C-alpha cells in the first residue's frame, strides 16, 4: 500500500485501526504491519496503542475528539469523573487529563499529540448512565463519543474518590450549574448504584444546593 492511499482513505478521520487498513489493502498482513511501522518511524503516523494509529500533520484534515479517542483506546469505556463534569459545565477548573471508567482493569495511556488518558475500574453492574454526545463540529467522523450523563459522572466521582464526601469537601469542589441535574434522577441513580458512600454524598449535595437556594 502507498501512503497516499492511506491518506485518501483516512485523512478526514485521522484515527484509524489496523483492521480497517487490512480491509482496504491487498498486502499481506505482516507486510502491511511492517509498512505501518516504517511510516511511524518516519513520523508520518503516531501509534497510540497496538493497532491504533493517528495520522501526523499535515496529512490529516482534522484531529479526532480526545473523548472519542478515549473510547477507542480502551473498550468498553465512557468518559466520566472530572472530565465529564467539565464537559457539562459543572466545575470551573480545566482538567488536564481525559478521565474515563471501564469494567476492565484501570490503566493509563500517555500520547505525545493527544495527551494523557486515565481509566478507572467500575464493576459491570455499575457500568451504565452514559449517552452519546458530540463536539458539535458537524457531521465529521470521530467527533461522537460516549460520556456519563451529568448525574452519573457525579456518582462515579463520589464512589471512586477516596475518603468521605463531607459538606466541606463538597463545597471545595465548587460545583456549578447544578440546575442541569435532575434531583429525582440523581436519587434514583444513587439507589441503583448501591453504595452507602454515594447515597450519603448525594443527600449532602442536594441539601447543600437547597440551602444555597434559600
């Protein structure tokens, strides 16, 4: 395969996987893998993980969403925790890494071009509460991704963070735009989650929010 063929097929969706290249190539798998390695060494590609590649500039026409990239690097997973809170406008601080949860073992990836991706582990029975979102850049590939709903990213945060969620700790988070939260949905999700720690944190958060409204 020629590099021009690769760019023609994947230039508008710079993140691609080995199986996709194999599907359009007549080359033997071993030969194609070697060619991808050569292009990587020549900095025409970046290998994000085994079998997942990113076209380098100037060959790509768009950078994939880091949230979409997070979904691809570890399947199944969805973006959550502080990253999702920032996306939903519920905390004021910028988050330096992309945080996600998975029913698999937690792990971390560091990439030169797209930053760091951190995955926390949740039991399969708690792996729910996410939806498909988009960066809003039109119908471009690789801009849609799975992310926790506003209620669920709070539950994931309460559960996966060490220590008790006291009233003081909740205030220190400087939550904002909590009007996006459906209190009844949050209570129902907390009950489904089945963690006393999470249930207590939700009760305190809602009580704190009501107090501020008075």
